[in-house]
């Protein structure tokens, strides 16, 4: 008897505009220990070719996280007037 594979359960996050598959995706580990990260997951965390990731172990699970370099954060707060606000706070602290 041939059994149909279970369909993956999907949950939608409309405010972010993507779908996450909760289970049902399996891949084989290659000879060199490599596994392909499914596109739906790469898109969900904006993982691009050449990006750096870190691995950690959580019980029997392996967690893969995108490493965000400090250089990638440069300019993210431009136009938010954060520096001016911090300088005002520092001046007020000095006056006290």
C-alpha cells in the first residue's frame, strides 16, 4: 500500500506577507554535512547567498541564526534624530 505524504501545515502572517511551513519539510544531509535551507525560510529571515549564520544546539534541534554585523546596522537610524536626543539628555544630566 502506497501512502500519501502528509501535507505540511501552513500558517499565514499576512502583516509580514509570507507563509511559514511548520512541519513536513525534510531534506537529506549530503556527504559534506550540507543541507539546503528551504526558500520559504530564507525569504522569511532575509537570508541571502554569502550571509553569515551561526549554529547552536537546543536539545535534539539545531538552530540556525543570521549573524548581523555591526556594519550592516550603519545608517539604520539615520533621520531619527536619535543623536540629538541623546546629546540633550546628556547635557541635562550634566546640569543636574
